[in-house]
């Protein structure tokens, strides 16, 4: 009974972490991300072409990879025996610290990106290349933060088998999405962005 009780406590912490990720995604979608401005009568049809989405469906995959494994994990929790990945104390401490680190990195990255932060791959007419703050060291810190959030939740879930499937699908999808993002940024900024890629890491600071 003691082992099951600890497992339930971890599951409760895991649910809190996943709920925070979902809540901030909802907040970003409704409050932080402003909808596109409607065209004025004097605006030519192709005038705002540079702000068109180049997402190619990757946003849908991001959502599926982020939340579908967690939905399955919640459903299957009560149907499979618990085989702990780590000891109870290690799982709790490591999971919470990893989640907090990811949450802070993600929020700071979003703030530093400012008005150029968007869920879809797109370039606005006044787009600027951000290479300061966290972006001076890594090109995609917001993805780093989200991956750490999901990894922290996975560690809290603390199942020898299922924990591996909570954050890995997100990483796989993000790697594909980044190809589309960086292709778009190279088209927009050319050699400047290519040089930036040489100087920074994708998810972590580059070791010289």
C-alpha cells in the first residue's frame, strides 16, 4: 500500500505539471498571441504576403505529440502495474526541478521573442532576427523549455515503460518542425541567419 500511495502522489504532481503546460498553451493562444490584422480597403492582395503561414501542418503535430501521449498515460495509469523508473524521492525532486527549469526557460524565451512569437511558422513584414538573451546561445529555447517541462512530468509519472513515451514524441516532431522554421528564416535573413546557426546550438548553448 505504501508504494501505491507514493505512486498516487507522483501521479497527482504529474497531473499538475501537465495542466500547467496546457493552461499556458491556452493562455498564449487566447491572450498573448494577437490575431492577424484585417486587410484595409487600400491594401493590395499580395501586400501582406510575407506574413502568410508557412507552418505546413507542423502545429497540429506539435499538439498531438505534446498532449496525446499524456492523455494515453492518464488513461493507462489505472490499468497497469507501477514499475518505478527511479526511487520515490529522486523522482519527485528531479521531476519538479526539471519542470520548473523548463517552465522558466520557455517563459523567458517567449518574452524575449516578444511580438515575433507565434505558434505557426510565419514571417511578418517587419520581422527581426532575435539573437539576444537566451537566443544568443541557442536558437530554439522555447522548445528546450517545453521539452524539459514534459520530461519533468515524465519523471514524476515515474513508470519504467510509459515515462519514456511522454516527452520523446514531442522531441521527434519538434526536430521536423525546426527544419521548416530554419528553412523559412534562411529564406528571410540569408547568410546572417546561417552565420547565427554556426555560432549557436539548437536546444542548448554550443560548446566551443
